[in-house]
C-alpha cells in the first residue's frame, strides 16, 4: 500500500497526492457500511489498480476535523470576514471561532472589504477587531483592500502550515487567495443586491499549494451552526 494525502474530493472520487504524483481513487466498499467518509486533508493508505487510479484501503488517524467546511488535519483557519457587503456579523464570526476552538485549529481573522467603509464605520469595526486581538487571536485589518502589508503578514502566518480558508458567501475568500497566489486564477463572485449575499463560486473543497503552505479553498455559507451535522 502507498501512503498519501487527499487533496480534492468530488463526486465520490478522491485525488490523493503521493510521491509527487496524483492518483484518482475511490473509497473501498465497506467504508459506507462503517460510516467512514474520507475528507480532504486525510492521510490515507491506498492501492493502485490501474495506472494512476486506485482504492483507498485505510484511513490514518486524524488530529482534527471540521464538519463545515468538511476537512481534516488542519493547522490553521483563515476566517475571511467581510466588513460590509454582506454586513459584518459578530455572531457568525463567533460561531466559526467556537467551531475552530473545539477542533483545536488556530484561527486567523482576515477582514475583507475594509475599503468600502466610511471613516466612522471603519473606526467602529477596528475597535471590534482589537477586542478579538485581545483574546488573543491573530487579526489582520488591511488599511487598503488586499494591500501588500496585510498579504505579507498572512503569507508569514501560513508558511509551512496546512490551512483552510472559510467564511460567509461573498466574503471574498477566492479573491483573497487570488491575491496571495495570482497563478491560481480562481473564479470569484459578486453580491446579490436583493439578498446582500454573495454568489457561490467555490463548489468543492480542494487543497492548493500557496508558497510553502497548503490552503484549502471551500464553499461559502450564509449561516453557520457550530455543531453542524
């Protein structure tokens, strides 16, 4: 058997990276009976059946996992948090932070769309951000949208780690990733004026190489249950 890591899950197939190669695999038949669901980030043992195809035979122990987004073995989570459009919600942010604390995953709060705030709104939200810093969490509040200073700080925090980016639909997760690694050229969405929500542009969970770290891009959500099933 070969050891590898699941980098992408889509329609019952799992792309496993091992020894510099990518193998398209399926889970063995008894996984479903045993209610075992492989997740992106899982370390697995698999067997090659045909060239670059094979079957996952064994799941290696996880150090942690999240239900939403569904991912395993993560060191840190970038919580992309819109300052506006959609409107900032401390309740939504707190729910995500609680889920990360339960799973022993370090949060990094990155505020997006700060350039769309008025001076008064900006001052008010900066006060809120300072409260999270005092907990203490790593909080990045850009002076300008995706400015070099904030991106450099984030790159330093992500280096050599396995990370996930999560947040509300329309918060700018894919846009942030495109600024961190323009070569990814991820599809980005727009805000629906009727609902003040973003349009879903990421529809799968996938680990991406960004610098010396890995980042999982994940679908957004409009609400968040801490103990989602």
